[in-house]
């Protein structure tokens, strides 16, 4: 276990591999742990980092700092502590919202963002996330037990009271469309939005509506057999898509699911 003190609180993180840095941000359910297989899959070429956000996993829960702005500051301080000048960010759900906001505020520090299961609108977030705000509630207990991924199950109970509800409310206040427009007009930034076609936590409809746009540096791609955790549910496909995204130079319009992947999803 590795940790660093930021703003008076302990931040747990893990790092694998060698090469150029890549940063992973988890979502509302779980912690850094469900990123571990993905980190290992690309660790032969990249130095991968994943941290537990405030209120999640093994990071500090001593005070409420669960707004998107709090997490953007956390990420900026974290990369400073790690000596990272610029790195792609791979964010999931809450982590995707943070990554999007971070690259808009610090475009020189995160030129590539893969936003997985990004909440595009306030209504796209399943209300069950709000219903789990009470850590002792029966609804929360029964719902969390439905999560089939052990990487998520073993960590989700560590979540601090208020971390989910406060961060969900903060995310709903983000104007995602305006952030996307800013990135679309950027010369250097790239945004890949990956979503599960069967996601029951974040509605994928707004992502589908972006298909057919002619942006050079923004691209939505849906994985047909994935729900909320495409990095676990279609792992091999996700790894290859991530690798292609990290390798691509300047035009996301050329990024496609390979033909052999297409045959598997028909």
C-alpha cells in the first residue's frame, strides 16, 4: 500500500509499470481496485497510477470534501506529488466527470481523457445512487449485494457517509455540454467517451445521440455487452481500445472497434 499526504489527509494510491504516466480515477462504487486488471494490462508500456478519492477506499474520510472542485484540486496536488507534468486520465462515472473538469481547467496537464460511463445530464444518473446515502439503509445493503464484481464488492462498503450523495449532487451541477464544446475547440485535447450499451447506472442514450458528429478530437464509442463496468465486463476489448487511444496522435475519427471485435458483438 502506498500513500501520500495531501491537504492534511492521507491519500491511498497504487502504481504499476514503467514508461509514460497514465492516471486512473474510480467512480461512485468501489475504489482504485477495480482498475487493477486494466493497469496491469498496459503496464508493459506505461507507468499506471490509481488513487482512492476522498471518502472512498482507504483515503481520508475525516472531513467532507466531496465536491467535484475538491477532487479536481486533489488530482492536481496528487500529480504534483508524483512529479507528473502531463498524463492521460482514464475516469469512470464520478471519475469521468472529474477528469472532464480537470482537463478543462488544466488543459496542459491532461491532453487525453477517456471518460467511461460519463453522466452527460443530471437525469442520466440512476436515482439509486441517491437512495444509498444512508450507510445503514436496507436499500443500500440489498442493492450493493447485487454487484457481481468482486473488485467492487470488497471496497464499496468503505465509502464514507455523504461521499456519494454530495458528489452526485455536485456532478449534476456540471454543464457537460459546455465542457465538451471547450474540448472540441481545443487544438491539443482529446476526449474518448466509452459507455456500456446496457448500463443501468448511467443512461447511455445521450452518448448514442453524439454518434455521427464530425469532431476530430471527441469520440463516443459504445460496448454492446457492457453494463456499468466495461473495463471488467468486456475487459479484452476495453484494454485494446484503451491502448489504441493512448497510441493515437491527433485524430480520434480514425479510432474504431476492430473488425474482429465487431463480429463478436453482432
